[in-house]
């Protein structure tokens, strides 16, 4: 397992979204399934801004998802999805995320994905340059 590099900022991003009508259910607030879409959107933008999406996206199946719901979000709320790399293993990456409206945190959790190249029948070690990008990629919010 690889620890994050001391003194380096791991890859992270904050993605601004609007809670859309399709994100809500009959209760009038967001549906739990919307959170998965928001997290995946943040992950996709992060990988694109890191310049690794063409080598990783679609090749990182979800292995574990843990979500805690603490506040309601409503149609047309402006929200931020914060996603950050907290650990890079031999063939996996662990992200921490939170979804918030301003300073009010509505959702927290962790997501683990694994590196599974198309021709492989099992997970593979991260290529060194992708590992370095994930562990030292810094904040990719701007841009």
C-alpha cells in the first residue's frame, strides 16, 4: 500500500452543481441515488483535469461505497461536491467526499475504486505516473 507523499497535496476537486428536479423524489428533497451521480461527476472532472481520464475512466470499477446522509438538499439548491484522494493502494484508490450547501454538510462518505485495464482479468498495479498524479496532483478545482 502506498501512503500519500508528505508535503504534497493529493488530487482533489470541488465541483459546483445545482440540485435538479430529477435529483429529487416525492419527499421534495434529493434522492440518495443522486449522490452517486454527483460523486462520479466529480471523479470524472478530476481525472480529466489531471490528464489521466483516457487511461483510467471506465477502467476503475467501484469496490466500496460508504455514505452518511445528515441534511436534506432541495430542488435548485446550489451545492458543492468535494472529492479528495486519501489513499492509493497497489491497485486501488480511496476517495473521501462530502456534499454541502454552503457550510452545511449534507452527505459524507468514502469511495474505493480499483484499476482494471480492459485486457486484464483482475486488478493491476497503478502505473507509476498515474500513482504519482493521484498522490501529488493537488487541487484541480480551478480551471
